[in-house]
C-alpha cells in the first residue's frame, strides 16, 4: 500500500500500475477496497477536466473495477481504465 500511496504523491496511479504491484487479483481488489474505505485514495477516470472521481459507494466502485479487470482478463488496460488519486489523508 505504501508504494502506491508514494507513487500517488507525484501523479495519479493507473489501475495497471496497481495491478503490477500486487500478487494476485484477490490482493489487488483487497488493496483497492482498503484504499477507498480508509479514504486514502479516490477512484475515477480521466476526462476533459483531468481526474474525475467516481461518486458512488465503495462497494459499487470496487465491483465496477473488478468487472473491468475480468473483462480484460486482468491484463493491463493501457491507461484507458481506472485511475486513483491520493486524498489529503493519503498524502
């Protein structure tokens, strides 16, 4: 978790980067859930205004992220998918 939060100090963290730093799909989902539940990071996508956080309950966001990962067979999505931004608590 610390590595992801440190990476998020410089820039947004892609889902690809997060997946590359975990040992299994289950570990990745557990890490995402913990980051969001502890309000250390926000999940979202990149849009015209930059990072656009997803406004929904944590479990809904985690489910959407997991579905995206399954659709890509847990392979890198080339930065076109989900991104994570540190919150004030995550800095």
